[in-house]
C-alpha cells in the first residue's frame, strides 16, 4: 500500500525477513541474511505451496527473459527500464518473494502498460522510426 510511514508509523515491514532470518540462524540481529525465494516461500507457506510457486516463478522469469531478448534484439531502447527491472528479479534469487517478485512484477506490468501508451507519442515527438520486429 502506498501510505507513507509518517502517516502510518506502525506499517509492517515486508522486506525485513533477512534480518529476522539472520537473528534466528546466528543470533546476530545486526546483519541480514536472506534464505532466497525457495526457502522464503517454504518458510511462509510450506512445502505444498512451494511446489505451486516455483513453477510459476520459473514461467514468470522465462517470460521476462524472452521479453528482454526481444526488446534488445529489436532495438527498442524505450523499454529498457523494464528490461533492467526484469533482470533485477532474475538476478536477485536471495531476495523475498513478496518484495522482489510480486512487488517487482506489479511495477513491471504497470510500467509496461504506461510504456505501451507512451511509446507512440515518444516516437512521434522524437522522430524515431517504428521498432523493427525481432524474429
């Protein structure tokens, strides 16, 4: 939820799992250690939900990978922020599933819709030719 902390001081911290995990694993609360996507889902929901989430995560990362290859091959540099966000999700396997994948995907799809709306206008203003299609 997009409510600032000064309005909601007791707002839950959803990405503090690394600090809590490090405290439980080592007894040290001054550092952060993250178990990764797989262990994060297992810890939060159990083995059954882990077996459901991991194929979905694989399909999502495959979609992002193919999108990235298509955009780079076609020279569609306007979509490069989406490429970087997708790469961050794929490289950040030590993160939290909620903060990094679900939150990142929400930002990705909103950004994709905004770029689809804005891309023709930007191309018209800048005078760039329409993007070539990748094969």
